[in-house]
C-alpha cells in the first residue's frame, strides 16, 4: 500500500486487524507469510485500487506478497484461493 498519509503506527494496527480478519496469508495466492517476509515482502493492498477510487478503509484492504500485488497491475483479480480446489492449496 502506498503511504497515502498512513503513518507507521496506523499501518501496524491495520496489519494486525487484517491478520485477525484474514489470517497471516496473502489474499491473492493464499500462501502464508514467514517471519522474514514481514517487512520486505508483505504489503497492504487495496482490493479496489486507491487511484481508482477505492477507499482507504479496512474493508478494501488485504495483506499480499509484494510480488502478487505488483503482478495485478491495474486489473481487478479474483484471489487464487477462491478459484483453485482446496487440495492444491494445502
């Protein structure tokens, strides 16, 4: 998530809320984060992009690998975890 005026303490609070709501996994691919990824590979992503009018509210925010976030480019995507059969996600 680009800064969009969000301070470090608020980002930590938002991340904690997202983990409580969704678990500590990437919204787009469903793969969990390891501790080393905490700061370098995990981003807070807007489902509907901020620049496209998506709100900077918790209901529009998810945790994502930076690579998953960047690979979305400018398209709305359906999370892989909603498409793939459960046995492939285990």
